[in-house]
């Protein structure tokens, strides 16, 4: 259903591992403010993402959306590749 997908939120992240078939490890970074000092700290989260067509490679910036649980740790789906990385594999 296309209408339902439009209501979901999406995250942007960088592919850090593409060694598994149809699965990518994506690192999502965010800035959080320290409660006492007010300084912004970079926090990262690694998510397993389902990539049906194996279209993304390491270093790519991708957009991901939540989906039904596909396996124990994989509950995100690749929406699109935003920026391809420049590497010898992509040439």
C-alpha cells in the first residue's frame, strides 16, 4: 500500500558492511545534547537493512524505512540510494 508507506519516517545512514546477501549494515549518526554541559555529542546506531536487489555498496549514503521484522535483528528496508561512493568496485 503506497499510502501507508508515506506516513512512515525515514533515516539517512552510511553503509558500513555489504558482506551478507540481501542484507546491509547501515550506521545512522545523530547529535544529542549533554544534559549538564550542553555540548553536542555524536551518537551512532548500526542497523541491519534488507536490500532485495543488492544495489548498495560500502560507503553509500542510503535512505531506510522501518518494515515488519524479517529476522531477529533486521526490521528495516532500503528505500533508495542517495549518494553512491567512489570505489574501484563501482567502476
